[in-house]
C-alpha cells in the first residue's frame, strides 16, 4: 500500500470533478480525499494499492465529461492511512 498526491489543473472546478473523483476512487477501493485549491486546481490524495492508484491516475488525465484537464502532477508522499474517501 502507498500514498500519492495529484494536482490536477485546467477546467476542473465547478464541473463535478470532486464528485466524480470520489466515485472513481471508491470504485477502485482507494481512500483519501479530493479538494479544490485556491488557484483553481484540484488536489487528490489517495492511499491504496499501486495498481489501483495507477488506474485513478489514468482517469484523472481526462476526468468527467465537463472537465478539461491540462495537466496532472503526481508525487509520492509519506504514507497517510485513510479509512474513507472524502470531498473537502
């Protein structure tokens, strides 16, 4: 198990990005959170199996239908253990 943080830029606020990210992460068995950042990007922090994190990373490249993703930056972070997936 590992933890990763993603910063997603583009048109990713006000388009259901956090809701759909939570749905996808939950489907993949991942835990953590998603939140809007002041610079109009979205942060996603996840904890789970590497293979499932990779699937989420691929999904984040496009996001939901109304989103227009410009970039996704990933970084490994000190392992943070979560027991649910939340929207902040």
